C-alpha cells in the first residue's frame, strides 16, 4: 500500500493529504454536532414528558377516595391522552386500571423499580411498542397526607425527533461528501499550481540533457516567495554557473589546444629538419635546442594544467601553522637564480604565523616572483615585503618591469590569458601561473590583486588572515 501511494504524483499526494485532514475535521465536527443535537432533543423531550406526567398525577389525585383507593375516570384519561402520547393508570400494586391505547393493545412494559419506590423516580425509560420507539415516565398518585394510591404512566413516541436526527445526519454526510470532493478538486488545482515550477525544472533539465544547452532557464522562477519558487531561482542560478563554467571550459580547451599546437608544430618541424643528413652540425644543434625549449614549455604547460585540475577536483590543503616570513625568504632565495638578470631583494618583513599549507604558499610566492622576474628587463629590481595590519598579513611583490595595461588587469587571473606585452617579451609563457596563484590564495581565505607600480612596473598584493583570525 505504501509503495502504491509513493508512486502517485506529489500533487496527488498533497491533495489526498489535504482531503484526509478535511475529512477528519468534518467527521469530528459532524459527530459533535449530531451528539449535541441528540442530547438537547432528548433532554427537552424528557423534561416535557416528566412535566406532563406530574401534572396528570396531580389531577388524578382528586379521584382518590376517603378509603385511600383510586377511582380514575376515563374522561380525564382521554383528556390527557388527547394532548399526545399514551397514558396508563395503575393501581397501588401496579395492576393496569385504565389505558388510553386502543382496545387489544399490549400494555407498556413499566419497570418494576419505578413502582416499588412509591416516590417520584423521575427516571425516563426507552421502550419498544410494536414498531415504535417510546420514552415513558412513571409518576405516583397520592392525595394530600395519604399513601400512594396508584401510578400514572406517560409515554410518547420519539418518531419526530428521530426523523429530525436522521435528516441532520443525512445532511451532514452528504455535505461532508460534497465538501470532500470539492476539497480534493481544489487541493489538486492548488497543488498543481504550487508545483508548476518543479515541472518547469524537470522539463528544463530534460531539455538540457538532450540538447546540452545550458542557456535554458525556468520561467516560473521568481513568480512567488514560496519554497518552490526559491527552488526554481536556485536552479536558474545553478544553470547560470554551469553555463559560465561550460563556456570557460570551452575557452580553456580552445586556448590549451592552441597553446599545445604551436610547440608541437615547432617540435615536429625542428625534428624533421634535424633528421636531414646534409644539415650542418651547428644548425642541427640549434634545431635540437629549439625542440628542447618547446618540450620544456609543453612540460610546464601540462604541469600547470594538472595543478589546476587537482585544484578544481577539490584537492585538500595540509593545514598547519606556517611561519610565512620564513617561507617568503626561502622563495626569494630560490627564485633569484632563475632570474639572474634582475636583482631580487626583501624590503620590510615581519615575523608572522598563518594557518595554511606550507608547500602551496611557497608555490604561490614562487609563481609571483617568477612572473615578476620574467617580465622585468635586465638590470631591473624585484622587491618583496611582508607586513601585518589588523590581523591581516599583506605580502607585496613589486617590480620595475613592463607594467600592466588597464584592459589587461581584469583578465590576468584567467587561464591561459597573456597580455600583448607579456607575449612579446616572453613568448614561451603558459598563462596559467596567476590562475594557480589565485586558487591558492582563495583556498586560504585571502585575496590577490594586480596593480600598476608608481614609476613603472607592477605590484602584486596578497592578503591572508593571520593565525587565530
């Protein structure tokens, strides 16, 4: 049963839940109304019944003789019976004396206890006479100062109240069924409208899976402030991110293919020429040197691509306390021999500890220092500094190199992007270093920026939270 319910659409299940709750509420309400009405009708009926019996007992008390015996008259009996109901007169022993019913009718079944008490019992009993339900009460007849001389038995049919209760029950049942059907229809409509964004999400996801077009969007997003609309908005945001990543991947693949095609073409041409038998030894050595250079360039490109791939696959950092000033000094020492044409120096440096991955932070500094050295002409200077301000560590690497153009500043952290000045000065670059540097900085909850240096050159600013922040 549970499996069959789970196979139903969500809107049908919601409509069934709404309808079930309404049916339960209607059942409780209808049952309460019916029980209260029945109790009120029965109470009113019994009060009238007892009042009639008491009035009749007072009237028949006038027929008690001086001998203490009851001598009822049929005229008085018929007078009371004409007001409705059936009246019987019993003597002091409970024997039937007079009956307002037609001759031959069976006597009423009077409870023995109501006669034996010989007092006002005020108990109303339900009895069956033929095919009719009656309620009766027994009232003793006694003259003033005398003992009980007899009893009045007053009975009345409950047909009218029973008919009213049946009518009310029928109205409650039919009204409940009508409201149930109406609630199910309205609930289905409301559930369908409320879940319309979910259907749009499903249709959009299927369309994307078939066409591969991440530009599709859910039109129902933002149509309301409920959770389903928020789901559609979140789905559209996810699609926008996927579209952006897909476009970036396409650009990246195109740029990577272009960057790999050039060294491969050069390498193949160099090897083809070097393989000629009549080629002079000096030219062969030059061609082999070019092939070696292109091979190293491809190796750097592939290595950088692997680093980015590991970063985007969720590579975890080995976080520990790191003396950042020592890491920066070590990076400056190692980067110096790789750029012998410039002077690398350390300006201001403070002892600072950060929480991070030491190897990644060293790689970050080496990338920035290598870039500064590569794009600084011979005789230039690369200066590194480290300061602590308001629990934030600021590392700056400035150079006296070619600088950065305004339109290149917003793109330097994109993969495989290289400005025109950088391409002309260092054609062998990969354009991936700063993209890796940005990932390392952001993985440490920091920020990185590139700006022009006053007087010429470039300044790379890195901010990282100090330990304990």
